[in-house]
C-alpha cells in the first residue's frame, strides 16, 4: 500500500474516533434531555451535527496534510482525502450503530408495546437490535457518502490553499 494512503487511513482513524466520541456525547445529551427539562441541551445536541460536519472537512484536510510530501497533484489530494473520509465514515457509522443499539436501553424507551410482546413474543432486545439494524441500513450509507464528500472538499481546499497544487 502506498505511503500516502497509510497516512490517509491514520487521519481517518483519528477523525472517526473523534466523531464517534461526539456521537456518544450526542446520545448522552439526548438521554439527559429526556430525563430532565433542560431545554438548552437540545440546542447543544443540534450543534453537535454541525461540529461533526466541520470535523469531516477537517479529516480530509488532515489526510492531505499528513500525506503532503507524497501529494503532487490535486487528484492525489482528492484520493487521499476520500480515503480518509471513507475510513472516518466507516468508524462513525459503526459507533452510530452501537449507540442506536444502546439508546433504548439507556433512555428506558424500548419501543415495545404489549401487543407485539404478547402476540408475537418479541422482546425489547430484539426490537432494539432491529431498530438499530434499520438505522444503520438507512443512515450508514448516507453517513459514509457525506463523510467522503465533506472530506474531499476539505482536502481540496487544503491542497489548493496550502500546498498550492492544481
């Protein structure tokens, strides 16, 4: 594997872990809002998505920055940024999936009705895992695509502004 892609993977792992931590913080804030009446936390919860978007742009820029000696053209920078964004997006999607599995258990809302439980024997654990599976099938690819697009934008901006490649 080329050294520039190794650097892109490192940047993606760093960005994915930071974005994953923000996703966990988002879950904890949402649970806190459901337990209390502190409405300002809802605003903070919305701002986390903006911070995650900005971090995705930074992941692409970081990937190009880390691979700068091996980036000669704008296409090289875009490929490095795309790899960094894909790795960050995959890590973020996995952590998002895990938070979706855990979320109903923490917030004590199982999305469980007595009808489903008595007639079909579904347990809260099965329904929680099913909801998380549906969330990752719908949101996972979208999260990955958005991560790649934003990272490529960040990598292109960094390459053109700092490295002066064209």
